C-alpha cells in the first residue's frame, strides 16, 4: 500500500488497533495452507519451471463491543512462493472499524467489498484491486482503504465510498507461472492522474431486493482497476509490459431473478476513459436439479453469455464467448463440491476450461483441487501466451 | 352404519361439542391451537450443536447460532451463523420463510464477501449435510399443511394427539407427516416423515422441553433418524434468549454480510 493518504489510513487503523487491542474478547480464525502446482507443458520462457510449491496464511482477528454495534477486523494475508518473488507477498485484506447505526453503517479502514451475481466473470465488482498472483480467476482481492457510509432505507441500501490510496494489480514475476508473455512489470505502472496512487476514487451503489429480484446499480469514478498495457523494449532482449492506469467512469448494473430452481443473472457495465467508451455484459442462468438420482446431491447447470465491445486485440478475452458449467454439491458432512466448466470463444476455437473441487477432511482440514487448461488459443487472443500453462493445483488448508 | 358406530365411539371419548367435528376439522383445530399458544414471543436467539452420524457411527459436528424474528401473518425471519467447522466460520444464512409461497433465502460466503440469493426449490434438500431438510427447520405455519386428526395415543408417558399433515407448498419431499402433539401444552413430541413414494423416510423425536417467558415451550433436543440411509442427526439447543429487541434491520442483507 502506498501513497500518503493510504499511509494515513494505515496509521489511523493501527491507532484504532492499538485502542481495541485492549479488548478482551478476541475471536481468531483463519487458515494456513500448502499448495502444489504442476504444469503439463514446457514453459515458453526457460526461466519458468514445471512445478511450484507455496504456503499461505490468512488469520482474522475480530472483536466487537457496544453490544456488537462496533466491531474491529484485522485480516492480514501472506504467501511464500518457491519460484516467484512477486507471488511471495503480504497484504492487509482487512483492517477496519465498523459502526452500525439504526439505519446506517459506517466502515473506515481497509476492506473488501464484492458486487455482482454472475459466475464466469465479475464485471461490476470494482472497489477492490485483483490480487492476480494468487489466482488467474481474479477472485482474490487486495484490501482497499475506504470510508463506506451505507444508508439503509425502505427503498434500498445506498452506499457511498471514498477510496483513498490506489492498489496496483499484482502480476507474476518472470519466474511466475501461469503468466502472459512478455511479463508485466507491476512496479513500472504509468498513471493518467498526476496524483498517481494518491488519487481519491469515489463510488456509489444502490441495492435492493424486491420480491424475487435482487438489484444493484453502481457508479465508479476514479483510477481503473483493470489496466491497459504498453510494451517497453528499452532493455534489449528483455521486453516487458507496463500497466497503464487511466481515469475512468464506470456505471454498472447487476440483477438476479430467482424462482423455483432458476436463477437468472445479468451484469452490465459502461466504461469510459480507456480509449473509446465501451459496453460489456455477462448474462445467463443457473438451473439446479435438487437431490438427483435419489441422493442428496444437487447438480447445477450454469450457462452465461459474455460480451465485451472492446476488440480482442485490446486484451479483453471475452468479447463474444459462452460459459457452460456444471456445479456438483454433494450435501454430505464433508461439504464436497465441484464446479467444472469452459468458456468458449464463439469467434475462434479458443477454449478455457476449469475444474474446481473441494472437500473437508476431519474437522479442520480442507483439500482442494484446481485444473485449468487453455486450448486452441489464436495468436491475437490475450490468452495466446498462456497456451502452454495448463496446470493442476492441489491445496491442503488447516482452519483454526 | 360405520359412521354411526364411529359417532357412538366418539361420544364415549370426547366432550359433546367435539361431536360436530370431522377428523379434518379436529386436526386443523389442534394445529391452530398449537400455533395460538406460540404467538407473541417476538424474537429469540439460541445456540445449537449438531451431531451428524453416519451408518457406521462416525460423527461430525456443527456449531450454529440462530436469531429468529416472529412475523405476524407470515413465516418468521431467521438468521443462521456458522461457527464450526472452522472452514465455514462466518458463513451466514438469511431466510424469510413463508407459508405457501417459496421462502426467500440468501447465503453469505465470507471467502468472497459475496451474498448469494439461493433458489427456493431446495425445500427437500439437506440442511448443511444433515438429515434435516430445509423444510424441517423452516417456521411451522398453519397454512403450510392440510390436517387430519388420526387418533389419540400416549407417547413417552404423555397424552397426545396424532395428526396427519399434508404439505400444501411446492417442492416438498414429503407426501405426508404424522405428528404427535401433547394434549396439555400442544408441543410437538414426534414427527414421522413419509417420502414421495409414501414410505416412512425419517422420524424426528423432540425432547427436553423448557418453558420461556412463562408461556413458550422449546425443545432442547431434536433427534432425526433417517430409516432409509441409516444416518441420524442430533440437535442440542442452548442459550435461548427471548425478546432481544430485534427488528427487520437485524434480518437484512447488510446484517447478513457483517454478522459474526
């Protein structure tokens, strides 16, 4: 975390931490995990390897007072990676104070906020930066300094966000895998705003559940979380990509209609500030067969269409794609579940497939498996340089 | 003739005003009375320990806290917070139950900080891998079933009515339920659940009843035995507290996201 405002936030939060450190009733939870990644093909860059080991931990320290109306959460995260110095990293996922009023809530400090409904892509979700070195699915997020005031009324929840202190996206280093080629130099980032990482971003969101509908409407004004790239060839023989963080305005809509065994989902955004303004949307359904074959197992069928107005050359891989997947929920004491699916590019034969499965062992251990493959990726596709990075990942986590 | 004999038999057993009642009316009257006796508690919170036991006798444990808000004229609102196993800690489940129309349900997934609306057709699905289905733990509203009084019977030393309940809501896993309700306090003592083929699927036995606010009875032990798969689940309730001053605000999606 950098930037004067960001630092001020950390100081503020640390002070608060010091105050509440006197609290007697700390609840500590979290995990420590070990991970193995194995790659099936030769790396494109000889500096990369076929296997990788790493360990990670994410403890959460929580305390509440004033009858639960005030609470404090501190959640650091750290990973130690065998190969990639960029993936060896530390982050403060959460360090915030939350106050709950009768019809409002105020959160001050670093935190994580999720918006959205779809499964294959999270277009609307914009408050937090992606911790990309953690997983290329983009679901791991860096803690974002924020003041979040939410007004909770009959007509919905209206949340205002002031976001001081920008977080740069993490990217795998040259030894890291999977990664695009040439590698991205995250530290060489270029900013449109002179304030760079100290630009104060603003966001507002309305959300409401009306009958079967869950609706959200949001607007973000500030530094994009999703950079464009420039190629830097100043070092002979060692080109790299430089992230460009421009100022954007993004309006987002998310909606889900849930009835019987159906969940119909839509996320749509309009963004301006990165070249021509554009529209993107992801929409589809999840249909669940409950208790199949007279067992407790549920099978969910997920289908989503992904549209992005940006041409594929601008590194949006999902300009005209379809995601189909199956979700297995065994509803057993071990909470066994699996999600398998592929994103098919309708304009080429390109295919990006995933299997994610997990199961609890005993009371405190969870094992999980992840398999990702990139097939028939054409030269112009942003996934082209990931074509040799099919991998399998095993993780064993101990929860406390 | 049969009917006449039946009426004479009833005459010997029941007070005079019961004469005009059909078994259906009597069954409904019992359900209405049980419901009436459980009105006005406003809200409650409690802790629950759940032991899942498989056919081989291996067990696993869940620890859960619940908060419930009584909603007049509709099903209750409830918030369920998971404490154990540790990997599901901070997961929370919000449910607005309804008599006939499907419940509204949201699940909070702490790993992604994501609130997910859940499809409502999973009534017969197992709740957190247990032998309790969602419909078994949902609030019991009179309108959910049609009723029929079957007989009177002594259960576990208590005089009880045995009534048949047929679910009137969609997506139930049951064709019927038989419930034993004690005559003195109208508490449910036992329920037999019959599956879609009409076979006896599960039996629930409720015991260790304690009274709160001088009026409201709550079972502190619930044992569900599945006769088909040999598995069972035992719920042990503790720390009941009533009238905490909860409002709708304590059962909204904002609370779901932050409750721990």
